[in-house]
C-alpha cells in the first residue's frame, strides 16, 4: 500500500499564497482614490464588455483584479447580500464595512478549505455625506481586510504605482486633477525607451465615480465624450528646426538671395 504524499500546513499555505499572488500580479492595475467630490475608480481594461468596476449598492462601489469569473461571483454575491439586508432592515443599514467583513469571511474560508484559492483582490468603497466619511477597504485573497486611505492600488506593479501616487494624490483635488494623477500613476510602469524616458503608451481605461452630490445612487460611469473632456490634453511634439536654412524669413545677404523667405 503506497502512502500518500505529505505536505505540512505551512507549505500548503505558502503554495496557495504564491499561486494567488502570481495570478493577481498578472492582472492589469486598478487605482481607487479619494477626491473632493467622492471616490474615483480608474482601471486598465482592454475589454468593452467585461467590467472590473461596478456598483454594489446605493453609495457603495466595487473594483477587483484577478480572474474575472471569480471576482464576478463575489460581485453578484455582494449585490444579493446588500439587497437582502436593505430589504429586511433599511437601505441606510447597508455599509461597506459590513460587506467587507462578509467578503473577508468568504475569501478566508475558500483559502483555507478549498484546494485552490481565489486569485482575486477586491476594493470596496463607500462615499459618505462628507469627505471624512468616505471609506476604502482592500480585501486580499486570504481574507485579509485593510482600511486604506487616500488610495488603493491593486494588480500589476503595485509598488511602483503606489510610490508615484504618494507624491501626487490629494483628497482635496477636483475630479479632473484626480484622474490625471491616477493616469500618471498607471503610466509609471511604462517600459522605458532607448533614451531612458518612459514610453508614452496608450492606456485603455475604465473610469467610474461615486459622486457625493448625487441624491441616492452615487455610482456613475464615465465614458465617451464625458471621459474625453476630463482626460489631460496630449502634448503635441515640438517642431524640429529647419536645418536647411530655408524659410527662416531672413536674407543671407543684401537684396533677395537664396535664403530669402519668398513663397512660390
């Protein structure tokens, strides 16, 4: 009779953690940050139909990275949990903190009891009546829950983006400035070109906000013309000087010479 292979609980936890971290790191980055009017979600997303940012309840938003099928199951479960609690009690009783605790319990049980953990990282955000009441919660694959402020970075090269955002994020910024700061942080991971400068790559964005000024449902997607109006203007390349000496508007000598600025 052959004996089954034995692995210590510590080794199993390490292998599951490594699997989940690698899967999350392969995902495109998501940035969630506070601004003067609420909470801003900015995600790198090449798909027009699969969303990484969504609404959970009246004033609660959801963002995630990792396996889409797994965090989509979490999103749907969160909506059902919030709807049921709001129906049984009151809509004001639904909070991001309670929902984050429910998510943490679910992710923790999956990580310890199932063979494969969820390769996801989740951010729950709630916009309050004032800026001081805005909340950001980051949930990890093993059920960890962290109260973050003023921004959350998930997926991709989080350390590089976080280091950049620490210098530019301010909760007092308006929406346009906050969006420019988020894009600047995402571009911090761009591959340098031959001159040692970061390459200007086009980033496909999924953008949404929790708008404090909206009366009930604060979540709003920004796309099309509304998003284009908020994006920072692209810098046009500087014109190269005319090395031939023609067309400079000056005569090379007395009278009209070959260097004159005459047009045909």
